[in-house]
C-alpha cells in the first residue's frame, strides 16, 4: 500500500493537546515552587517536621512538573527517518520517572519521620495549621485540574503528576491532623505529626506503585482500552465493502495511537478494489478524533476463505488439471 497522507487533522489535534497539557504543567510548577518555599519556611519556624517534609516533596513536584512539561513537548515531535514512529514514548517515560520520584519521596519522608519520632522535640506552633489549610486547598485544586486535563487529552504523565499534587495534599492533611493532636493532647503527643507523616507515606507509596505499573505497561506497548478498540471496529465495519475485522492491534504512543488491522473483504474482488477499500478504512481512522497517527491495513478474504481457495486453480496445473 502506498504511504498515506499523515492525517493533518491528527497532527493538529496532537499539537493542540500538547499545548493544553504543557500549559497546565507549567502552572503546576509555579504553584509547587511557591508552596515549597512557604511550607519549608513555616515548618522550620513552626517546629513541624511534617511541614518541612511536605515542603521538600513540593520541591520534587517542581522537578516532576518540568519533566512532564518536557515529555509532552518531546512526544509531539513528528516522525523522522531515524524515528519512524515518532517520540511519543517520551510522555509515558516521563510518567515512569515521576512515579519513581514519588516513591523515593515517600521513602525519604518516612525515614525522616521515623528519625524525628525517636528524638525529643517541641510541639509545633499553632500557626502552622493555617499554612496547612491553605496548602491543602491549593494542592487538591491542582490535583483536580491536572487530573481532568490528563483525562481530556489522554496523558499518563499529567495524571501521574496530578497524583504528585494529591500526595502533597495527603501529607498536608496528615500533618494537620498530627499537629492538631499534638497541640490539644499536650505532653506525650509531640510526635503526632511525625506519625501522621508516616501514615501519609503509606498512601503515597500505594499510589506511586499503581502509577508506576500503569506507566510501565504503556512503555511496554500495552493494548489500548477496550472502548477505544470497540470504537475503531465500529468505524471500520461501517466502511462499504468491509465484511468484518479479523485482527486489531492498537497501541498508545504518548498522546496518539498506532493501529494495525486486518479487514475481511469479498474474496473474489480485484486487488485494486481491495486496495481502495483499505484506503477508505485508513482515511476514516486517520480523520477521526482518536488521534491515530498511522494505521496499517491488511486486506484478506472473508470467512468463506476455504471455499474460494478450492475454486482457485493451481498455477502449476494446466486448464485440464494435469501437471
């Protein structure tokens, strides 16, 4: 089959999605930088290790946000002779690194909290509670914004980065509870915010593992969701001349899809007619809103294959059937 015109609409959709994603990622970086400075300063002045740890995690959020921003931009680079399938894998790779950083942050916070529990300390200052309320609201808002944008454009990296903000919100909530307990319960409960930080680390670790596995599956070319494959089948089977879909493989590469499909057609039609049907299938997929960068369409005879094969003369025989 001759090379198809790369769907300009697909490329435009991809570029538009990348612009939306990088804009939100950049906002996340700015918010993380402001909150990191606020939390670390308040934690040091207010004698709260949980708040300091929360601030350190926000510093990591800056790094992860920049990584997601770069991964999205690189993933939109067009295919080339050296990279015929483009650089879409940069986006799930960024997600893989971000989820790894999330797990490392959980380990670091847990170690620091455990050390703080074993050493004498003072009760955190009450003003740290106000800081934590502001942080909690800001981080939960960022989680919802990035998560919604990630679902809209199909970005694993954005959804992972959103959970980085949610982890910040969780540690802030844990610190708020811990500091409240330390202030109200009095002597003997000074380390309550450190225990709270440990609880938050368990939640962060659980989600970090979940996000890491999802990102790794995408890097390893896990198949696209069933609803995407069902929709592709519906579009293809609606093409005139297509009797059915025999095989369908769909893989995600960043924000776009690559499709391999075998379609069944009438076995006695000419090669040219089958070729035209294949182009109709490909054009329909490339012009859809699924952001399909390319589709390899293979044409084969429909389920009546054995009967037709029996009717095709062996080229080694003469018309009488003799060798």
